[in-house]
C-alpha cells in the first residue's frame, strides 16, 4: 500500500536540479515518477525510483539534503471523476491531503499521496476496496 518516496531539498539555484539528476543517472537509478514544488527560496523534488535505498544513500554521500517518506500509491481512473471520487473518500473520513501527484504506468493511473494520518488513510483504502500498489508491485510494473 505504501512506496518509498525520496524528497530532495533544492536551492533555487541555476543547474541544481540537473546536478542532482546526474548523480542518480550515473548510478543508473530509474525515475518512475517525479514532481517539483517550489517557493521563492527552495524547491522540493519528490521522486519514486526503482531502488530508493541506494538512491538515498548516493544522495547522502554527496551531501544532498534528502529524506525517505512512505506515501500511498492508489490505482485510479485517469479522468477527473476518478481522482475526485478517490479524494472524496479521504475527505469524508476527515483526512487532509498534504500533497499528491500522479503518473501512468502500464495503462494504469497511479495517484501518489500523503495525508495527515497514514493509518486512517490505509483504513479508508481498505474500507473502500481501492486498488493500491506496494513498492514491489510498482517495481514489477516498471
């Protein structure tokens, strides 16, 4: 139900994103999904990769500010109604979505999200019989 996500804190500095991605490329890390959020002072690159532990180690060895986070991976329909229906279940349970992003793989739309209460979110997923992916499921699809 959860997958490891790496959050990388980036200075808003020309070429910093490219520099980080080159570190991962040199180690032959495959990026499955990525999103960038930014403020005027810094950015956060969130990535799902084929080998999160090794990627995290490489980043730390190169003094990159990063952390590993468990996020939920839910299979949904790619149209807006599918996303709305999925998110509505969390809203009805009183959960807040801290962030979300999505990607497609093997004809499936995958919604990555983090809520204010992961255990309660897992219960919503179980109760609603939502299709979800574990890290091993995701890697098999890649």
